[in-house]
C-alpha cells in the first residue's frame, strides 16, 4: 500500500526512545468512610426520627380519655404505632398491655376508630 502524504503539521521527526516513564497522578481523595463509621450516624438519625414519631403518637394516644402518657407509651411499645392500629385491635389484645383494663381497651378502640 503506498504511503499517504500527510499534511505538514502531522509530520514529526522520530528519534530513538531509550525508556519511557509513566507517571500517573490521581487527585487526592479522602477515602470513603467504612460501614463502621457510617452506621452510628445512620443509627442516630433513625433513633431521633423514631423518637419524634413516638413522642407524636404518645401525645395523640394520651388525648384519648383515660389514657395517660405512661399507658400511651406502653401502647406504642407494644407495637401500636398508629391510631389505625389501635382501632383494629381487639379488646383482649389491648388488655394485654399493662395498665389497660377491658373497659379502657373498649374506649381506646372506639376513640381510635373515630
């Protein structure tokens, strides 16, 4: 194949190359945090969000006649995280929560269903 004539700006003089040293510099980056470093931060955020949610629900539960803050907190800790959950519970289920008599359980369910 005949050699193609290149424009003058592509022509270079080739000299003998004895060695080539490649130096690759990467920008200095801060190493990514390990999962051990991230977990406490994520956990503390989750705890504060959960605590805020708990406080809000305990406040709402304690607005039900006959339910104080202690009983409201016990309901929350027993797994009743919403008024809807309380409204769907049975009297016998709520009666398992310390401080909740059957008569109070009935009031809680009726109030939560409204």
